[in-house]
C-alpha cells in the first residue's frame, strides 16, 4: 500500500446540510458528497444519518481501493472535544450526544469530534488563507460572528469550549440586543444579519448585508452609514482580538467576506487606526469557502490518528 491509498472520512454537519468527503493526508479531497441534515426529524434520526453516511463513505473508500484510517466529524454548537460529546446545538438539536464513541464503534476507526468553526479555522490556518502564518484568528461573519484562534496548527478550545468567541466582545454598550442575551456584542452590530436589520430599521425596507454593501458603494448615504458603523464595530472587535492574540493573519470568512474590497479596504484602515504598539495583522479573505469545515474535520481526524499511534 502506498501512502496515497490512505484517506480519512470527514463530515461537517450543519443545520441544513452535511458536507462529507474522503480526504487524503495531504489535504486533497478524493471524493465529496452532500446530504440533507433534516434536523426537524429530531437528533436521534440526525445521528443515525451521520453514522450511515460515515459508514457509507468508509465503504466507498474501500470499494475504490483506498484504506479509511480515521474519521472526523464537525458539528455546531457547544462541543466537548476532549470527551467527544456534542453537548448542545440550537439548529441540530443535539443534547449530550456521545458522537465520537458512536462513530468509533460503528466504523471501527479512530474518530475525532470537533466544533465546526474551530475546525474551519484549523483548515484555513493549515491549508487556506492563513497558511504558514503560525498565529491565525479565523472570523466567520454570517448570521452571527464566530471565531477561532489557531496557534501552530491547533485551535484553542478553552477551559469550557468557548475560546476565541470574539463575536461576543462588547463593542457598543448601548447597542442592540445580542442572541446571547446581552446588548452590544460585536455580533449584534456587525454580523451580516445585524447589518440587514439596522438598514431595515433606518430605511423602513428590508435589505441583505450584500445589498447594503452595494448601495453604500453606489453612494446611497443611509447604506453608507450602516456599512461604516458595521466596519467600525468590526475594527473595534478585531483590535481587541489583536490585543489578546497578537496574530500574524486574520482570516475573514462567511457571507460578509464576499463583499471583498468593500469590506477589506475600509476595515484594514479602521483597524490600523486603532492599533498602537500592537503589530498590524494581515487581513485576508478565507480561501476554502464552505469546504473549510469538512477539511478541518479531516485534519482533526489525522491529528487524532497521529496521537493514538504515538
Ligand atoms: Zn453576545
């Protein structure tokens, strides 16, 4: 058997869909498939689908003459990576599901369970836009703002599984309520949803963050104001992040990163204005798109395999 024959089974389970793949140790995807999560069926049915899909992928690998050597699964919500338990998830409905052990029993392979954003950050830091940076902050901006702090290829988990959550840095004490229950978190001001909400509030008509960016670029004053407010709040949050983490590169992913230079140019300037003695990080767009979670799950599986065989 040549090393090229080995693959890991990787799954990234989201609220609506699962991205699944067979990934080689060098990070190359040799097979990919997608499945519906259909979370409305309840967590037991979702777990059943996860195990069936993982087993199917391992079978597919063998049928293609490859050897599945490990399995990695990424899930959203609160994840206890050390125990391999999906502790809680609002959009998938998990409550204390020992997913790692269930998959390990079903597949007979070393298995790792990870948090979707942390493994996404892991992938961006090792294979994507943060490659070779060593210290990376990955920030995913969409419905909310989630983040991961990656040092030398491993994502900090924290004592309670919540390290790097810069979406809940307080940036506007008088700001709008955040999903976490407190007003003024970065997420409540600068997520894509928050930008749309703020524009609707001021303009009296709904708009997505992408539309706000377009209208701001076209010179509409109200959109320009909303966009500027969001960029300034983001810069406040990132400056705090830089004070805490001193990273070489900040990788911005999620829907808002699609705004490209309309986001990155003013954000870079605003961040620079806020830094004093801290070094300015490189600010770049994520490179792996929605495959980051699946690739990260594969990397986590490979890390687990390396640890277990030591
Ligand atoms: Zn919050």
